[in-house]
C-alpha cells in the first residue's frame, strides 16, 4: 500500500489572522491519478485554477479530504476541467462546499462505480457566467451527498433551483 504524508502549513499574519489556504492537487492543464493513497489538505482543494483541461482521477482506495471547499474551475478562464471518481473505494470528502464551476464554464464532476463525494453545500455553476457545468453520478452505490443542499446556477439568477439535502445528481 502506497502511503503519502502531507505537511500542512498555515499562514498567520502579524495581526493574528489565519489566511485561507488552497491546495492545487494537479497543475493546470495536467492529468493526475490518485490510487492507493490518502491525502488531507487544510483549506480548499482546486482543480483548474486559471487554466483549462485539468483532470484529476481518484480510483482504487483513493481518499481525498480537505477542510474547506472543493473547486473545479475556480476562475473565469478555468474551463473544461474535470474530476473523476471511478471505483467503489474512491472518496472525496469536504468540510464545506463543492463548486463545479465556481467562475469557470464547461467543468465536470463524474462519480461512478460506487464512488462517493460528500460536502456541506453543492453548487453547479457558482458565480454569474459559470455555465454549462455538469455533474454525473452513475452506477450502483455512487453518491454525491450535500448535507445542506445543492444549488444549480448562481443563487441570485436561479433562486428556484435549490434542492435541499440532495443525495444524488444524475446530470444538469
């Protein structure tokens, strides 16, 4: 079994303020597969910060945990980025929200073959202009769970598209 240890650093300003931390698990435009590994990050995990065509794959016994948000397509120019969870033992657990298309468009989350994603709030397209983002949950036992609900589109553009305590999303 391959085990990975992560050194977590926090940034404390002179005035005692802890700044939010961000981890970019895979470089913009690159592909990375996590298999037989456990990772924990303090703060956000981002796939596709400023670039396009970034792919993160979680497969056999991959556990990705972070204390804050998961973001696929952070900024407006972060387009066509994707996270795929492909096996029953693949897990992504967040302490806060998952944003599939924070500001970027054409980003995708695929949860298949019994994989699980868990967050507090789920967003398909978070900011104005974040369009054509997709989440696909397919295969027996596959699950995207958002304990406080799922919002499709920007909250001020689509207040009628809030789905409280969503358990799965097929495609939007």
